[in-house]
C-alpha cells in the first residue's frame, strides 16, 4: 500500500467516522471499487486509532472528567460506569469472533446488505422514535443494550453511532458528546 492509498483511506475514515454510516465498511469498499489490494484489518484499526486519538485530544477536558468521575458520586460516575458496562459485550464478542469478523464479514456483499438494511432501520427509528431519553435517565440495562448494539457494529456496514442509540425499541439516547459539553 502506497502513501496515496493511505491518504485516501485516512480521508475516508475522517469523513465517515462522525456520520451515521459505517466507516469500517467504507474502508473496505474503497479498495474494492478502486481495484486496490484490501489493506486488511490492521490498517483499518490504525485508522480508527488515529481518529480516537484526535477525538481524545479535542475532548480531553471532558474525557478527564469522565476518567476521574469513578472516584466521585453523581451523574459523572454513573456515566463512567455506563460506558464501562456498555463496552464489555463488544470486547467479549470481538475477542470470540475476531477471525470470523476479519475474514468472512469483509465481503462487499455483506456490506451492501448491512448498509441498506440498517439504513432502513435507522430511517424507521428516526420516524417512530418518540421516547427520547437523556444520559441522566440512562440505566445500566440501557448500557447493556447499547453494548449489545456495539456487537452488531462489528459487522462492517453497521453504523456504530447510528445503531447504538436506536437499538432498544427506537429509544434515542443523546450522544455522549452532547452530554460532555
């Protein structure tokens, strides 16, 4: 993979990561449509780590509040615990299905299906979702549901930011970024 391909993938990652589309799917589809060799999961993870680093730097004061909230009582600690609980299911499933996700699910046909399917799901959820919740009313059960949605987002084509707030009967949870401001 040359520097131009790396640059193109970095641009695709930076544009799609913050939209309710699957950045992982787009990183797989770019080589498919350009005729490039698939860069593999390691490069995809590198792109995601780069995005994570940029987000942590930008939101560092908010992240610091969450990290230090474990030692405090109140809403900040509750948010911290919900984030930890919501991360556990995807860690377990990602570890158990690592090779399967890395090989079988990187198919453009699976990606096309999931992009269309979840696009319809997100459209319906946005139209039907009336029971809006905010982070203050989030329960540990909600965190588990969101963690399970993160497991679905291991499938390329499933938008993590799109599916997690809508997974439980079209209940929309305010994104954490808004809460942290």
